[in-house]
C-alpha cells in the first residue's frame, strides 16, 4: 500500500472512531421520539450526546453553563464557569466536552466590552469534571466582531470553530494552539446578518459549513490548501444552523422549524435533498446523533432575538425531537 493511501486510510479510521465518540454508541439508551425537560432560563442552543454519561449535554445562551438531560427528561447542571458567557455549540470527543463560548447581549454575564467581541473554545474532562483549557480565539483578530458558534472535531482531536460575525473558521490543535484556518469573504454576510453557523468534519479530510442567512453550504478541503468551494445542486437551507453527518447524509436544522436531510455526491461537490422532517420542531437550533439517530434541541431561539434584556427571558420548558 502506498504511503498516501495508507495515511488516508488511517485518517478515515480515526475519523470514524471520532464519530462514534460523538454519539453513535450502540450501547446508548433508547431515547423517546420526544424528550421534554425543564431547566430554568436555559435557552440551550447546543446539544451533544455523552456516551460515558448516557445523557444529552446541552448549553445555555443566557447563563453560560453546560448541563445534562437524561433518558427521563431530568436536567442537571454539569459545568459552570465564570468565563463562560453564552455557551453555544458543543461536542463530545474522547471523554471531553468542547464548548463554544460567545457573548450575546441577553446573557446574564454579558458586558458591553464582551458582546460581539467574544470567541472561545473551552474543553472540560467529563470524568474529573475539571476544565482542561480555555482558548481565546477572538485574540487572533482583535479588531473584528466575533461570535463563536459551532465546533467540529477530526479524528486526531483537532477542533474547528465557526465565527458568525466574521468569515472565519478557526483551527485549535489537540494541544490547544489556535490559528485561523480560513478568513475569506466568500463565507461572509452583510453587517447585521448571521454568517457561519454549523460545521461538520468529513472522514475524507474536509469540512462542510453552512452560512445561516444564505443557507449555502461550503466545502473546505483540508487536503488541498483549505480551498473553499460551494456545494451545489439543492435549494439553499435558509436559516441553516446545527448539522450532523451520518455516512454521506447531512442533517441540517434550518428555518428553526425543520431538519433537512441532504445526501452528498462527487465527494460533496454536489448534494440533493432526501427528505425534510418538519413535525415536532419549534425554535430549533442544533442536533446530535445517538446510535445512528438524529436528535434536535428545541431551544426557544426566537425568544432570544426578540428579548430586550436578560430578565425578559423567563422560559424553562424545552424539548429534544428525534428525526423521523
């Protein structure tokens, strides 16, 4: 076997293992088609599945913390951290929880100095319940506007983070060293619109990202100088938010009220819509995979956009919906 082929095989195997660590666990409990839970003022924008806990992990736009939801819909705080302002996207990999940190104006701990200027990646150890590292991504572009939104992790533990206020994807090595992977106007949107959002890592060594306001998907080829190409062949998934990848099917939460299943072709040069599930989604944001099934968080995200202050956000009832 040639060296290049061997390396590609190793990367693919590692990436598949990474996907398993992120939720495709055959020993996972059988969650209901809909799991309702109560968490005071949580507004849980991000969701992941932690195999070692057999529970969902959810974030909080308002309180900057991470909690769990079990099979019976019981919520409990897992991590609180003074440095977390608005916890956004979250992933579980190799016994650790990766959390995107931003600062939205409706967060309890937000200040005028932090809002629109915060982008970070925090990593916690599940077993010890301790913080491993905090990586400041905004410091890489101090003059820009920032909102760290979502994170994907490859088979070597490298994390990739999207920024919704700058056309940037960050790379954070397994040692915590941060750099700018891409900074390209093609990924940008006019001021006031929401830009980069969901992101996934494909075992063939590229990223797929969605720009929320346009619904366009872009492929970032890590093996080809991080070249960026638009994925064609389908109507834009406007309002595109969280995404998960199962084989070559991408499940995109979009328009806050549905999940669209897209199937890639030609190594994700193109894609087509397989189906859209619009039943049971209300103000939805992101999704995760448990034992090959997709689960999406109904986060009441619409209330965030219309809120006038943290005190005006009082909802406590949320749900997790399974794709049908």
